[in-house]
């Protein structure tokens, strides 16, 4: 049996509102581009079609930029705080628990007592929490 004293991981927090906004800008710019292409092809109303073209390209650039901005932030936050974890194991009943590393922790040290059978727990591993990074 496995039990973990789980902590809340820093979640990628992009607000759905912002995503919808980006999507709307993206779709609007695409349709502006489409309209521009169409009227350029048909040689009608060239002045308007070029301004649609500019609007479309500009909108695409903005939505791409916003998307990059929202993706960039969370990884920077998680980069600041690498967590070190300590795994404790009960030699008697194999109960496992994981907690934050504390000073004076070392592997095979006996510390605390088992929540199930009250035996002293042993530290079996100390490691830095693995982070999924996309940089
Ligand atoms: Zn135990």
C-alpha cells in the first residue's frame, strides 16, 4: 500500500477567459486575411482589402504573442522553487510517506514513527522533485 502526503503542485494557470480572447482574435484575423485574399483575387476594393490584410497579420501576431506570454509565465515560477523531498519507509509494514526535506535528514536515519504500527520510520530516499519543463 502506498500513501503520499501530497502537496499541491504549481498548476499551469491560464485563465479560460484569456484563451477564449486569444482564440477570438485568432479567428477574426484569419477571416480578415481570408476576406483580404478574396478581394485581392477579385481585384475589387483594393484599399479595403489591404487594410484587412494588415489587420489580419497584426491580429495573428498579437494572438501568437499573447499565447507565448501565457505559456512563459508558469515555468518561470516553478523554476524558482525546486523542492527536495524525503521518503520515509516503515521497515515493519512497508508504509511509505513522503514529506519535504528537513535539515539533518539523511538516508537510513530513523525519524518519526509509523502512522500504522508506530514503529520508527527510516529515510530511504532524498531527492529533488522532478519537474516537467518545456523551455
Ligand atoms: Zn509501520
